[in-house]
């Protein structure tokens, strides 16, 4: 086992010293289970593989196959457990001799990245793109409404708001439900609020402008919703 595996703690990588898939008892075909197996354009056009279309913009399945789109790509269909459709119960590829190009070019000698369990040290360098932290937001950060999204529809129910955005880079509609946000009554109010995020005003300044209608706690919760949904983009380090 020690001759087969090598752990590089500094790189956070696990290396398999084997490239011919002779011993699957250790790796169990990890490369066929954890990632999308994308097809080259020519392979997708041949129609010999069981494939599904994906949208490169939102990573979801493409449902507009009748329309040409530069963001469309194809991957091999997966089983319910996430493994490749061509992987058998013994973790062996059933189309090994005619497998896709990406599979032919892959060698596990390059190593598999392992996500560290321990949190980074407090004195470690902080990525400039990290704009929020546990316990709240950094109110000094400036945010910009995602330039690819345009508000399409606003609807309100008893307990939530639904915002629908049109992604101008694809054919997708993005729907976001905001729970218990009663301070917006019309679409015009939503638009006015989103227009505050011009990349020039800090969250603190926007919070003061909206303090009459939105309390501090609700404001931070709302911002976190919008960040998580990709509606607001952080202008960190600017």
C-alpha cells in the first residue's frame, strides 16, 4: 500500500503511483466518480456516447437544444451515485478501448487534491476576494449588482418575495426567494434598492440610506441572500 500511495501534505495532494489501472482496490476508480467527464466537440457530434448537454454559464443542464448557443457543452451521463454511466460494479470502464479523449489523457500520477479539514491559521494571508466572515458582513466592502442579470419579475406572497432575473449571457432565468422580507411592496422599490449597488458605495453607506425601511439585522441577512445567489458581486480590494 505504501508503495502505491504517496501523500504530499504541503500540496494537499494524494498521489497514486500507478497509471495503468492495474489495482482498482485502492482508488476504486475515483477519477470516474467525482468529476464531470466532458466530451470533445467532435466526440459529441459523433453520437456514440451517452451524453447530456450542459450550460457553461450556470453549470445546469441545457434545455434549449434546438437553439445554437456558444455556452453549450456535453458530458457523459452519470449514474444516480454520480459515477460515469460506463463504469461497472467492479469499478472498471466498459468502453476502455474507445473511451473519450479526456479519459485517455488523464493519468492519476498528477495527484488528487485533498481539501484540508483544519481551518487556516488566523495569521494566514487572506484572499482579497473574501468579503464576508463568520458572524456578519464587512460593511466597508463595496458591491455591484451582477451586470449579467436583469430583473425580469417581482412577486410577493405572505411569507416571501420572489425575484426573477434574466441572465443576458444565456437562456436561463434565475429565481430567488427571500423569506420574510416584508419591506419591499413593489418592483419599483426592489429596483431602487438594487440601484444602490453601483460599485462605489460601501455596504455601510447603503445601510444608512435604507435604515428607515430596513433594520440592520434584516439588511445584513438580505445582503447575504443576494451574495449567495450571485446577484451581488463584491468589489473587494478596490
